[in-house]
C-alpha cells in the first residue's frame, strides 16, 4: 500500500484544484515548444507516456507518477501531429458535423463507421480523467480536434449522459481559449466568435422555427378548408383569404360568392339534401386521405415523428440519448404530417408538436457549432431555448414559451439559457409575425377585447371552473393512460395505420352534422371566447334580446337569451362529450398530435356555458347585494371571459402548469387585466389535479414508456441507505478491472460475459481500493483501436491503467489505457442515506456513483437502480423502468 496512498480520498478532497493547476502548469511549460512526431507516434504507443516526463517533474516531486493526473503533452497547443510528421490544423469536415444525427433508427449502426478513418492527433487537454479527454478542446468553435480514439466521449443510443464530465470538458475548452486570446489578435477574434456562437445559434434556430411554423400554419389552414370547398379564382387561397373582401364569418357562407363548396363545383346549389350528402362524403374522403398520408409517412420514414414529443423532449433534456429523435427526417415528416393530421379534422392540436419541431431545428443547428454539437450537456442549452421558441410560435406567446421551457420541459436551466431562450422566442415570434398566418393584425391566436372589469363576486365561479378543470384533466389523464396501455400490450399496437384510419372515419362521421364539431377547433375557441356586440347576428351564441330595466335612479341595459343561445348550449354540451371522448382515443395514435388545443377547447366550452349561467343569474336577480353598485350602468358579466378562464383551468388540469399557463393565456388573448381570475383558476386546477393524481399527462407518458426520468419536483421521503440499493448485493461478486494485472483477453471476456455500462478499476483483486472508473464503450473502442494500429498488441498484452510500465515485461507490449480512466468518480459510503444519493443524481446529473466502505469498493449505484428503488418505495412496479 506504500505504492498507492489512497488516491480516492485525496482526490476527493482536492479534485477541482489539482487538475486545474496541473493543466495550467503544463500549458505554461509547453506553450511555444513543439514536439517532434516520429514514425511510431500514435496516441496509444507505449513510449509516449514517458516521452516528456521532464515537463512534469515539479508536479510529481511529492508523489509517485501513477498517483498523479497524466499530463504529458503531445504537441504544442494549436498544432496537430499529422500522419507523416507534417503539421496542419484540422478543419471540421462535413462528416464531423453530420455524424451525430441520422435519418431514422435504421441507419444508426453506420453512425461511427466513417469516423475511424481519420488519424489526427490530440492537443493536450488535461482533465480529471487522466490523459487528454475526447474532443475536450474545440479550436474556438471553428474547428475541432479529432479524438485520440474515434468515438470516445460520445454515448450509445438509449443511454444517459454524464453531465459532470461534459461540463468539465467544456470548462477545459473554455480555459484553453481564454488563455490563447493573449497570443495574437487573430486568436482574440476567434475567441470572440466562440463566445458569441451561442447567441448566433439561437438566432438561427429562432428564424428557422418561425419560418417552419408559418408554413405549417398556412398549409394546415388551406387543407382544412379544402374539406369544405375550394377557391376557383386562386385555388391556393383558403376560405378566409378567398372571402377577405366580403369579411364573412365562419357561420355565413352565403355572402361569399368567390368561395365554392363541393356541391357547387358539381353544378348544384349550396343547400338541400343532395348537396348536404355530397359535402358530407367529400368531408369524410378528404379526412381519410390526409390521415392515411400522415400515418404512412410517419410509419415509413420517421417513426419518431408521432405523438406530441414533449414527454421525450423532457427526457432528452434531463440527459437521455434517443438517436434520431431530433434528426432531419423527424423534422421533415413531423412538419408535413402535422399539417395533414390537423387538416384531417382529428381532435388534436399542433402546439405540442411545434415544441418537438423547434427542438429538431435546435439539434440540427447545434451541429454547426462544435462547442454545442460535440458536447451533449451544452447541446441541451440550445434545445431548452428551442423548446421556448416552439411554444412562442405555436401560440404567439414568447414570454409564455420561455416560462414553459423553464417550468415544464427543462431539467438544467442556468441564467444564460434563460436569456438565450428569451432571445430565441422573440426572434421566432417576430419572424412568424412577419408571415402573418393568423390573418389578423394581432400576432396572437385568439385576440379578445373585453372592456368591462370583472367583479369580486366572480372569483367564486372562476375557482369553480378551476376545480372542474382539475377533475376533467385528471379524468382525461387516467382514461388516456388506460387506452395507451391497452394499445401497447394488445394486438391493436401492431396496426397503427388502420387505427388512425378508423379513428379518423369515426371522427369525420360524428363531427360533420354538428356545426360546432365540424368547424376548425381554433375557430370554435375564437367563437367561444369572443364577446357579443349588439349587431352580431352571425354567431348563434349571441342571439340575445336587449332591453332597458329601471332600477329606480337609472336604467340598466340587460340581455335576455333567445332561442339561438339555448340551442347552442345543447350543441356545445354534445360537442364537449364528443371532443373529450375523441381526444382520449386520439392522443397517442401514430400521427403528430398535440394536446393544447383540445384541452383549451374543452375548457372554453365549459367556461362559456358557466358564463351564460352566471350572466342569466345576474339578469334574473340584479338587486342582490353583491351586484348592487357593480352593475350600475350595464350588464357586467362577460361569458367570453369565462371561456378563457375555463380553457386555462382544463389545460392546467391536464398538464399541471401554473405560471407559464397564466402567461400563455393572457398573451394568447391579450387580456392583461384578467390575470387574477386566470391565476385563481390555474391554482385551483393544479391543487385539485394533484389531490386526485400526482402526474400530469407528460410525466404519465414518460412513466408509461419507461424512460429514465428522475423528476426534480418530487420528494424522496424514505429512510433507506446506499448499501440497500447498490449492485451487487452483499453476497454477490462485483465485476472489477485491476489496474495492472489483467490481460486484453481477460478484459474482453469480462465485456462478453457482462452487460454493465462501466467498470470500477481497483488496485488488485485482493486489495479492492478504488483507482477510477472506465466506461464499457470506451474500453471496446480503445482495445479495438490498439489492436488495429499498434504492432505487437495481442490478447496476452497486459492492460495498464497506470503510467509506469512493469520493469520485467518479457511478453508482448502492454496496452496503456490510463487516458480513458475517470480518476475522479463520484463516490458515496455504504451508510449514505438514499435521500442524499437521489439528490446527487438529480442535481449533479450523475450516471452512476460508486459505493465504498473505509476506502474499499463495495458496489455501484446507477441511475436505473435509483429509479427502480424510488418506484419500489412508492409501491409501483420497478420493472417499468426500461432503459439505462
């Protein structure tokens, strides 16, 4: 043990300072001194470890070489060793920037193939992981240093990223750039470009998100109207643009002569039994065509483009890798499929999928900047900003988008990401506004102008709407989860296109007869939230008789509902039941589908009906004490305001949002003076929803799919210890690698016999003091690379995780792998409470932590172990956690 003075304990105490000072010292020493590249100078060549030991003499005086971080410089910073001894600077090739995202999961296996033909060497980047870390240095963001061993530092599909390692790599890169700035004016410029690359990236994401959203909106509105008719003078106009001079509303088609319905195209009149049957048939046929196209595109080209995408985006932002989920094909098919599925008249919205589309754009643009494209933790900063832009363009609500990203989607949200998200959402909203797909002078979806204030008594019905929103939201979540689970584990899941066509057929048949279910959901919400003006005869909800009533001193203008209002209420009740049932069966089918608009519609229907009831109560009893004084001049109750509050309540009940929901709703409608009613309803909705069921719809779908998402909002209140959770249990054997006594054959056999994602490295089998941790992927890549490129390495070569070569080595040359060893793994003792361990996994973003007792290694706790333990403690099935 003299040779190994408990490295783990000492490094844990000074982990940060040690390797920073080591790095700075070497940078000072090696700056300006280049090293010759001999013929045998390969990254894994054994003699490289000793070639510049002199550079580290001052650092290694106190301790043995193997106790220190290996800081042997390979070449001067800024110069790279070419294959034949020539110096050149590497530029990013197209294959570098493209290598991370693939069209779909079928091509993932070719992902690393073309990287292995590049033999550029590495600049010294010294981290707590021993030798130069994989791609830890980017040259100012404009070019990137290729890894010593191609592929190291990246992650397998369906694995969790190591936040600490990626953030440490970025800090190393940043320190190197800051130091280089003092060398020349050109380096200063490059450093400035690197500093501004984040802002440039989110600018591009915002512009692209705005353009894509504009195209989706324009295409969806045109195809939705195509089910009803066409504009012969200009077939590319939708009904609103075609009838723009006539200013006709959705309820009166007679005033618009330029717009032709399908019966008129065939030479019939608009009204009558035969024209009605022809319209009905065309409506169903167009709906089936659009839905089948959408489902077929998703099935053939991008299976990941189905659903809303928000549960997966939440999981990806928490540090999970799903290759291809944010790729180019997913972006293309999601955008086209979204237009088609919305146009098919299915009860789904395009707002959730817009977050997925914007995140795809963020992922693609991040690859233009190696600082983000090659570092998974940094890439998630861009994805957080992109998801804010997605909500911004979906609703025309930039501030709501930023808050949605912060409250609902993001896992790691530093202050600079908040600013960049704000900027990205602003640019996206500005670009969308310049395309004006909403067709009015406002950039919001449902602009309302209520000029009457709300009265204090109305807080009672507002809170009632919040309670009902929580109940409806919880009922929807439970019913939808039951159906999705049934679909997943029955034969129904094997026929996704048939299911889509069946749901579309049923939706089209039962929705056409009712004018409220037939119209576009956005138009119906606008109808429900708009206020009735005295001359409004086109909206059946505004069929009021107006009269003046004397209250002694003055006259009040009050309104009595006519037959049109009562008929509309019955139609709205039917619409509510149909839309609720259809949304339960539609959310989760294999087309792009969102949940925001159906939820808002259900709440708006409920709110409008309650609003009409309260209005009639005030009309019937105007002299009750809480109305006196308030209703002095006119009827103050605005049913449209109740529709807005109800919409917020149901959406809050389904998603469990609070702050972002209120901001989105007042940005959506422009009703700033109604923030207090919205807050009351949102809060009541969340309380009731949380009392009836813990999870919102997105968290429920994350749990259903078994994604490894450790929710930072939930408390862990159990009293277990790390020893209870670690693998292996006390009686079982722990698979470890020794630092200097296993051969290549031994290591390869261990990799074949076990499926662990990483292995602790210890001093020896008898003396299991911890040296470090090595990842399975890195071991495979390093051994394969060494066998291919280093002469003499065979299955009998000793694998060394130390810097010194054994003195009596008669066999083949040893394989030195210290550079892939993480020498500062996070460790806990066996007596650490699991409450602390769970907090560490949440706040540090760990993949695994090692468990020790008196410095000796006992076991490993992975993120999967933690998730399964949490499920077990909550009396749920731990086997539902599927991924690593």
